[in-house]
């Protein structure tokens, strides 16, 4: 692009004045790396700070660029259950990503004192797309710190990290009969996607872990173990049922879309069906779910069935908080897991029910302001602790 055209387009983009089609085109253009130096100069004018051209070739900076783009493209391209984002909001986030990505090295390395002061003050930041992969031999791979492409090869089973931030297993024709298990785990403030050896897609929420075999071949069933929360889109295979084991519950399917919330700090273990059918079993009961139904397993071991709105339940896979008549404790558990904070209640807890949606990419203060606007609750932030007040 000519400098004036690029400058004009960048200005429109930052102000959210480009159409959806032109926004996508501009994102792809920047990601392609064309006119990188020219774009760098224009961003320097906006940021009023020098960026060393040599740093733009640094692999660590490129990793920052890739990771931020992965999150942005997930937000833009993934179909939403209920859209809460305007294109102006996406453009605003993207503009920030562009600035941070190109100036990323000195943002993280401390060359810019002013940015450093701001980052020290902002101790609570949104979660990110990251996870740890533990191989059968015990080796651990931090996926955020790993470049895209193939990251491991065990007995003919290739494991790679895609450009859009997904862990992918490919079982070759000459794959051996590996029987080991792998574990994909996230801490608070992390989320990740994985494509299992059978093609099943799994979205793993914060503070969760999924244990699965290296390959499902030579097994009469496809069996995994879950701690925390995950959304499954299971590849159909009538001969090999897909089984999810959680604490006190087993879910059996052939091919379907469903969400499982099995956090230990939740009052019930919930399974929500979006498509197909599943069979949920506890030690004493068995239920078959239809689309739009949710089973709840309480501490007493009792399974209950109810009809629900599935949109708020899977909103986290679209990087959104969506509250639907939730109490304050339920809301704060989600916030604590995503922003990696401690929550302390002071005074009498409100009995107000909360509803509404906001991006999980937003600053925690914006999320808390949304709740405070109800007039039912107030917050105080001290370091990594959120105090909840009447």
C-alpha cells in the first residue's frame, strides 16, 4: 500500500470505521508482513516511541505477535452463540494488539519506563490462550512458549501446534501401538483447544485438565478423564463410544456437542447437551439427555434434569462472560478462575441475581463495573485480591 493509503486505513481501523469485510482484509494484510517497516513507522508516530527494526525479526517478538493474533482471530472467526461484540469493539482491541505486538519487545523487556509503570499498576490482566502438555514420558511442554508447527513425534503420532492456537494429533499409517496417556492442563487464567487423535475437538477452560490416550486405536472405546470444565464436539464413531470420566460421574456418547463443568468448588457437576444425545451415569442413577437439557449431580450423589438456555453455558468458548440469573458467588468463581485472583467477601452477601455479557478480554475493572451498575454490589481491588462488598 502507498503510505497515505495505509495511514488512512490504519486510522479508520483504530476508530472502528472499517466494515467487517474491510476489517478482515486489513487484519490479513498486516499478518502477511507486507509493508511491515512502513507500518512500523506509522505505529511509531502513534505511540511516539522508537521501535528498533532489529527487534521485529526477533523470534520471541514474533511469538508474541503470533499468540496475540491467535486470540484475536479466535474472537473474530469463531461462530457465537449470542454476539455481544460490535465491530468497533473488535477494532479497538485489534488496534491495541497491533501496537503491543510491534512494540512488544520493549513492552515486556522493560525498555519503555512509562509502559512498565503502567504494567506494574495493572496487576490483574485477562487470561490467555496457553496450556501445558505432559507427555507419556513425563516431559512437559509449555505451549505458549512453543513456536507453531510440529512439537513432538511419538511412535508415528505427530503432535503440532496450529496457527490458530490448537493442539492437533495426527496418527500416521505406520503408527505404533503406543498406550501411554497425555495430559493437557491449564492454570487459572488459561484456556486452550485440542484436536484429539480421533478428530474430536475439545475446548479446555481455565484451571482444568484433560487426560487422554495417545491414540484410541485397538481400544473398544474412546475414554478420557476431565477435571474442571471443557466443551466437546465429538467425532461420530458408532463402533467406539466416547466416554468422559469426571469425579463421581461418567458421560457416554457416540457423536455429539456438550459441555461439562466439574470444578470442585462448584455446588454441582453439570453436563449440558447442545446436539445429539448423551447418557450420564452416577453411582446410583442414569439419565439420557436431549439437546437443551442439563444434568446436575449434587454433593449427595443425586442426578437432576432441567431445560436450560445453552448460550450462557458455552459463552466462555467464545471468550465471553455471559451471566443468566447467576448469584454473586457463581459470578465471582468465574472471574477468579479467569483473572487468577483471590476473592474475599466482606459484609453481607447480596442475594441479587446477575445477568448480562461482556468480553473476557476486557479489563477486570470493566467486568466489575458491569456488576456494580446494578447497585447491588461494590468491589475493592488490592493487588491480586478482589474484595466483594454490599
